[in-house]
């Protein structure tokens, strides 16, 4: 009986929450009106299509705490999966090259899926 009661409480809570959020309420994104560009993610070699993003938790080596690492998936001609760079954007918005992989230095199938 206790297990059944817990399920009923959970279902009741969800129904109450659903009643509070109306379908015609504005979405979160619609409340954002001022987009500010802090930095580009395009490095000097022109790689584009930022795909992977990670926030750096602590400063160590070349990594800066609260910086953002961005993997560029495409090369400068936008050829999918051929990007070779990971850039770091500092908390202040400064772009720097964190890593660049030379496809010629890779062997086998790795060369085909560098991005």
C-alpha cells in the first residue's frame, strides 16, 4: 500500500505542476531579447561548425577556469567531419587555439574522421 501511495503522490504532483504551466505561457527563449556575441569560435585556419563544448572546471596548464573549449567539426570549406581544431574562449571572451591536429600525422581510419 505504501508503494501505491508514493506513486499516487508522484502522479498528483506532476498533475499539479502541469496545471501551473500553461501551454500559452511564453517559452524561456522568448524572454531573451538581447543576444551579445562574446567571441567567434572560428580559429585562424577557418574551421567552423562548433560541435563539442566543455566548460573548464579549474585552471591547469593552458586551460583557464570557466573558459569554454569548443571543438570545430568542419574545416574552412565546411566539409563535415574534417575540422582539426579545439579552441578555448576565456571567461572574458578571448579566443585562443587550444589544440590542432594534423591529419597527415594520423594513421588508418582516424584520418577519415578527424572532426
